[in-house]
């Protein structure tokens, strides 16, 4: 009786592991696709090289905490949408609105002494991290 | 008329209705205001018409606080006083400067700014500045265009105006020379404020000349107008009847010394090809108004705990051909990145514009933000007496100027808020010179030779040396003029307010004597 129970538990664990593994692979793929789409969306509206030096200054003191995924989360929270659901015009207008809202509300950060909107900093950091 | 203490007989006893000690901006203004008043006025000046090294050295003082200007020379001891090297900047205090702010200890005046308004209007002509239009938005529009329609609530604009600058000694000498009721005695130093037996009113002034003569002066009312360091020094040195010094029964004389910290704490990268931004940088000379626009915090931004400040902008010239500073202020930033970052910042508001290569991005013009800030009134920042003695045997003043960490925090708050407002309005991007929030006071802090607060005004004798009429608490006939009575300093250069308060005091003296 005991051995039957152990065997069932063993098989259940394998099934769960396989499902989990599939889930993580799927998530990873989703994330990669999200990053790829975001990169494409940003590249179509700005020349990322222009902003990357500023993004480098933002990322430098903050270290590994600023992953591309967390930066994307921050940016999409600021614009209230995921980048790949918007057309170019909407991305620009939402980014500009987010930047103005930051400046109105004093949601600014200092990058090497420059006082800039948080959205501008995050956008620049993404240009740097994703090599837009 | 003028007389010279060196030329009158020894032990002359001078008499007047009102004796004014010190012929600087405050003393001369009061004497002028009382000209033709029917009251006899004696204006006592330690120096002559010209600078004299021996007299100047009576100012020698010790400094035990923050690094500061040489106290022997940053105030002048001859007719006209420190206006003889005044820079001429004028601005009235703001309404907020008179208010009690719950987050700023010891803040607030016993009256509102509106009470001083009529005197400001008269003071404006005495300092020979233009129309009294420091914050007039219509006039601002005339000079700086649409910049005044700022979005957001953190930043507003005003003017700082330039006096020629008026050298009070030269400008008003003839008027006092011709006066029938004002007598000016030169080369005569007040050695003591001699109180009566009860120590509640002055009986006379002991006077001395460096040549050795001694005189006395008796008046019904006395006005101490020798500046924010010499006023407390003379009160503390006058111990014949009051061992702790005249007016010092609560130990307040000399406390609460305030300066206006002067800093160049930020740079503004102006938006390229934007005339509105350039208008903020230029000086104005038109329709009788000479001055410059200045950045000011709004009342809402300051709230209850932040200090006042204002800033002017001047073009920064020390940039190389690529727009890179020739003397880097951020050595931790890779200098190869510097130019690229500046280009990035200048393009922050160009999202969606046609993609361009890095190289053709404009670098723009940069301005230096020159800021003047208010201090928190601090009883430990103070003037006391030192051990050294001057040629008359009087103890030197000893200055212990202090700054508090909250003051740096407040300045940063103002700058960061302005940074957001300037960017929001498309005028440019601000860069702080000292980006580390935890840094101690940077070496770049300067001062304005503005000596304030040491005989502060309060209707409560335990909180101030003089009452709202500038009369010393506990003394029936001794008044103080000058910025030593400021209980809070605001950020504005003090001379205009000194003159306005002196005019107000002249009215008060006339009432009191007649």
C-alpha cells in the first residue's frame, strides 16, 4: 500500500515538474517576445542611440535591480498600456503625457545631476539596456 | 550741518532730540526723513568722509564659525557706511517671509508685509531704483515675453532691480549739509550706551575720537544703526548698568545671526533656439527699470517647512567648441560620455521627431543658476564678544556663523522643483552641481555680507531684542535700525527693506518725541 502511494506521488511530481517547466519556458518566451516587440516599438519612434548615454547614467548607480523587464513594467505603468498594443503615434503621445505628468507631480530623478522626469529616465535606460 | 569730533573742544556735551549712531543706509535715511521735522537730530559717524585705515580697523573681529569674509573690511566705517561698496541689488521681502511657518522655528514678523508696503514705495526712490514692480506679471511679460505663462505651480518669475548703486554718503551729503536741524558729527565713535541707574533708559552716549578727545551726547531718543555685527557688539560692550549688556536681559543680543548663503548650485541647459529661455538670461534696462528676471518659488511650493530663495541666470562661457565644460564639475562621469549625455538631455522633448544621428543633435546654451537662500533662524549662530580689543579698549565682536543640514535639504528641494518646472515649460534642463544628497555643505557656499537677526524683532521680550516698533525691550528710549532686527531674513537682498524700516522708524520717533 505504501509503495503504491509513493509511486503515485513520484509520478505526480514528474507531471508537475513537466508542467512547471513548460510554464517557465512559455513565460520566458513571452518575455522575450515582449522585449522584442517593445524594442521594435521604441525603435520606430526614436533613435535610441541619442538617449542611451543618459540611460547608462541612470542604470550605473542602480545596478542589477534595473532589468529590462522591470524597466518595461515601469514604462508601461507610466503610459497605461503595453507598448505592442499601441501604434507609433499613441506611443509618442502617451510618453509625452507621462513625462509632463511626472514633471507636474515632481516625479523626477537625478541622473549625474540632471533633473529629469522618471519616464524620460526609464525610457533612456531601456534604450541603453535593449540597444534600441 | 557737519562737524568733526576732532575739531570741537574736548569733553563737548552734545544735545539733540534724537541721536542716531551710525551713518549708513539706515542712519542716513532716518536723518533725511527727520530733516525739517522741527526735531533736533544728531547723526554720529565713527569715520570721516573718506576711508581711513585706522578707523576701519575698529571693525576687527574674530571668526570662529564657518569660513567667512574678512570682518575688518566687509563693512565700511566712514560716512555712507557699507553702502560705499554696496552691489546695489534690490528686492522687497515676500509676503511669506513675514509669516509664521510651522516647520521653520522662530519664523515670522510681528506684522504683515502689507504694513511695510508704503515704506517700500518711498524706499524705492531713496535707493534710486526703477518703478516698484518686482512681481508685476504684466511688466514681466513686457520684458521676458510668454515665459511668464508658466505651467505648474512650483516656479514663478520676478525681478531683481539694480540701484545705481546709491552711495548714501555721496548722494545725500549735500542735503544733510544744508539741513537746519540735522547735525552730523564725524570721526566720533560711540564707546558706550550709558543707561540710568534703573537700567531702563539711556542717559547719554560716551563718545571718543581716535586722537584722544572724549565727548558725550544726550538725547530724548537714541537709535542704534551700526549694522548687524556692531549693533550687538555695542550693546554687549555697554555693561556699566547692565552687566549682561544693554537690552540683553534674556541673553538674546547677538543670537540668531543670519546670512544669505550665495551659491551657484546648478546649471541650466537652455532649450535650443528658444527665445523664451534666452530672455531669462538677459539683463534689462528699459523704461527706468534696470535689473534682471529671477526665478522664485511659489508660496504653495514652499509650504510650511521650506526656505525662501531666488535665483538669477547668467550665460556660462567656459564651454569648449563641443559644448563641453572646460572645467568638469562631475569628475565621476566619464568625460567621453559627457557630450553625449548633454545631447541626450537636450533632445528629451523631441520624442517622435524624425530620427537623427547623434552628431547633429544641438548642444544648446548653458546658464549658471546663481541662487540666494534664506536661513533658518538659529540661536546658536551668533555674535558674542571676543578677547581681543580695539584701539578704544573695547572687546572685538566674535562671529560664529552656522548653517544647518535642513537648509541644504531645502535648497535641494527648491532646485529639484524648479528643474521639473523648467523642463515642463520647455525652457531647459537643470543639472545640480553637487548631486550627492548626503554631502556636507559644499565648499562653493558663499555669502552676501548681509548681517541679519542679531537684535531680532518680536513682541515677546523672551523671543526678541526689539518690539515691533524697533524699540529695545526694557529700554524706554533706545531703538535699533537695520537688518539686525529682521526675525526672518527671506532671500531678498536686505538694503531696500533696511531703508523701508528706517523710514517707518522715523515716523515712530517723530510720534514718540512730539
